[in-house]
C-alpha cells in the first residue's frame, strides 16, 4: 500500500520522504536530504500546509517571514505567500546588493557570516524565522540576532527537521527563542 497523508500521521509521512545520505559531507555524518520533499507536488503541499496551518492562527500569525540561506528561502517564500505576508532573505555575506547588517557565527570548523538588508523589517515586526533543519543552531541564532538588531521580534523559529543530539534546538530555546519543528532524527 502506498503511504499517503491519510494512512500516516503527517510527521511520519514527511519523514518517509527524507533521504539519508551516509558519510556526506564527511565520514560518519548522516546527511538528512530534504530534496525528495520538494520533488513530489503532493508531498511538498503537505509540508507547506503543515507550516501554514500553524501560522494562520491569529495569535501565531507573523508580519513577515525570514528565510535562512538557502533552503529556508524555499520554505519561507512559499509560507509567506500562503500567509499573504512579506518575505525577507537572510543571505551569506556578500550576496545582498543594498546596505546590510551582518552577524558572524561559529561553525564546527571556522566561522560564517550572514547578512540582512537594513530595511528588511521594521521595529516591532513579528517575524517567523524559517530554515530546513536545526543542527548546531548557529545559523538560526545568527538570523535571530540580525532581526533583533533591526528591532524586530522573532516570534518563533521553525524548521522541518531537528537533530537534537547536536544541541542546536536546546541552545536556541535557552536563548529564549520558541521553536517549532515537524520531526526529529536521532543520530546525525
């Protein structure tokens, strides 16, 4: 029998469409590839609807959605469209053409910097910050700090996948950021 949203809980249906690639990008890493979620129109719709239904509630509705480079753009733009709110990209350094604010964060081996246009949000805007996956939490934390530098309130961070063993979701929650993830994977 084919697995459909009507025969499985949504989280299990989505999890069944995430590919695990062993030893990528380094030996011992179990990479959780979300591209199969995007390739099938029905699965993609179930994925987007899971976010949209949450944020349609008036008390959860953002003023704007911010997506983290790069897979957060895919999710964030579609969710923003469906909610009829604006979308702003948080990009890797050097990719935005206008005046920016930047935030540097630590990676496992080095550091990275993300940027946001200075006019991307207004003080007091309620922002939903979205990405595909939470691992160590560094990228989402940097995005939160950028938005807060401009006076916005990050009402929630959202992702498809949480890798709890890497500690990112715990770190983000400890910083005061509420999180919503659709599913988690043990191991990494």
